[in-house]
C-alpha cells in the first residue's frame, strides 16, 4: 500500500474520474514534498550534506567554497574546522590530521625548537589532500610554531617476499605507497 495513494483513504463515492485525477496529483505532490523534506533534513549535518548544503556550511564557517573539489574533500575540511574549535593542543591537531589522512597520525611536539611533526603512521605515501590538511592545521596551530610532515613509505626490505614477476605490473609509486598483492 502506497502511503501517498490518497484514493485508498477515501470512500467509494469519491472514486470518479475527476476525484481520481485530483487525488493522483495531490499524491504526487505529497511524494515530492516528502523527498524535498528528506533532502533538506540531510543538509542539517555536515556528514550528509550535499553540494548546496555544504556550500551553506562552508560559508557559515568562513571556508572558501570551491565546487571543483570532491564533496568528500569539502566535507572533511568542514569537519576539521568544526573539530578545530577551541584551544590548539596536540590532541586537537591529531584529530584534525586523522580526519584528513583517513588513518592514524601522531603529533610530536618540539616546543623548545618551535615546531611540531605530524607523522602519518598508518597511511602510505602523501595523502591526496595534503594542501587542505596544511590549510586546516595552519588555521588552528599557534602562529609561532612551524609544521613538519613525516610520511610513511615502503622500504625495499618489505618487497623481498615478492618476485619481479609479481610486481611487474605496478608502478614505482604503487610499490612505494600503494597496496601490495
């Protein structure tokens, strides 16, 4: 039973052609209103917002709107901005960096030398949105501290179990950063 089929809720007296057509149109309008409501409700949270909802969120938080970027990148940047509210601590920077890297990161502080290191622990290579991560960290870090990244790359010793034949279809970048068979 379709909940928008209004004819099923009317007495048999109203089942003539004009009423049937009117109720069909009203049912379609109710269906469309339900879909519009569902779409609007998804815009209330950054995790589920679509392009126009993300644009509203980005504008509200002072993030430049760049529609050429992927929705996931835009959403990640917005979520890091939301997480970045408050006093900048190593834990806050770790949380923001982890949201961009989609993996585990460590933050090593060298306060006496005025810098800190963001070390990617579980992600091989350079994350694809490193520029966005840098911008997000620069927004929350203290101005007197410099940011240094430490990436994780595969070393030759980890490739010893494989033969050249097994790895022949891979590029050097895949061998350094990608998944192995």
